[in-house]
């Protein structure tokens, strides 16, 4: 298989590149000229420079490619450039879809998110769930939902595109949670918010494997939730504490967290500062709960991930 991975230098995409290469596949990676390529060190991936909306670069990158893995995305909560997020996540997905179809690519795998389901209010749902939340919790939520609509439309028109919908993605080089864990392991994290918040968990390498299985065995137009299970934040820190011997951080009072989020939000917008707390982040901690069942991927793709408990324990051990 000759595969194109968009956003190849990113956290998830770089692990996918390595997994594809380990299986003997030829890999092309689309990256921006300004991208940090350190995650691709020692990889043999052929790099093509270009923006995700640059159709000339996409056409070049897709030359001779039979499978496209569209992973590139603008992922962030809090203070974001909503217009740029829409350009990358929505217009970028449209450009990839249309270029792939014009190039005669035989299969595409789209890396979506369980966030497209919206707030399930704690109900555990599967791929048949129809979104009931009318509004959107964030620009990321909205743009990934709109991008998924484009993917589904292309599938309905006969393009062989399959979607994988990961939950929370974890790994030793995770840019979102790993810094928090490192502070904890240094004994510097004394306070945390939202211990009862539920997070779906999947190891980044298991997600990469799921995407490859989706290319090999997935059915066009199908959605596959990629989650090994879920845990509360409190349960995660209890495991970190067991593995490290460091006491779990105390939980900050909810009223205080909400107050600080409300205070920091306008300050962050005024000074273009990504604050550690914002109204949007507080909303995700306390007011939104998405729980999912990943058994379809196990059943139809033969996906065999490590358990959520194992993922968290491996993180605590630095693996």
C-alpha cells in the first residue's frame, strides 16, 4: 500500500506514519513548511510541503497513492481562531475529499472524533446515535461535525471513505495531557478540577492500528468509534498515585473553578493568551459528558486495544 497521511508531523499522524512504515508500506506525508518535524525523526516518509487547502500540493502528494489517511486538524479549546479552525477542519477536509476523488484514490480513512455526537449527558452511545444537542460546545465541536457531514456526503455519493471516531487520545508524547502528568510526577500538581469528569481513553498506537484496520477491513461510509473504555479524572489520578507513590492532587471547589474561568476568559481574549481555564474549558469539565461504546471496531475490524487501565498505567511508567 502507498499511503498519504495529512498533517504527518502531528501527534496522532506521526504514530500512524511509523505504524504504516513498520508494516512495509510506502508513506507520503503532507506537512506545512513551518512544521516541526521532530516526531518524524528516523522515518523514511516522503514529505510534501503544503497547506491542507492547497489542492496543487494535495494533488502532488496523492500521485500514485491508493489510500489517504486524513488526520490533519486544528485541535484546541478555549481561545481559538474560529475562522482558521473552520478553514482547516472544514475547507481542508473538502479539499482532501475532492482531490482524492479526482486523483482516483481507492480508499480514504478520515480521523473524526466522538465529539460529533455532542453531549450525550452521560448516556453510553454507539455509532447509531443521532445527535440531540442543538448547539455546539466549541468551535472544534462545530467544525468537526461539519467536516463529518462532508465525509458522509462523499460516501453517499459512492466514494470509499471510512470514518474512525477516537475518544481521548493518550501517549507518552501527547501534547495535551502529558504536560499535566509530568507536572504531577514532579510533585508540582497539588490541585485539579473536575474529578468526576468522564474521559474516553485510547492509546495513540492503538488508534493508529485502528486506522490501518479501517483501511483494510472497514466498510465505505461506516463510522467506527475508537475507545478502549472510559475513566473519571479522579480514577486516572488514583492510578498515577499508585504507580508513582505521589499523592493524588486535591480537587478544587467547583464554584472557584467556574469563577476563575469566568474571570480569565475575557483577559485571555484581550491579550490573546491561551488561559489555563476559560468558560469553554470549564464547560467541558463540568457540563458535558460523552460516553461511548467501541465494540463495533472490535467486532468488525478485529481491533484489539490495550485496556483503559493499561493505557493510564503505561503513561505513569513513562511508556
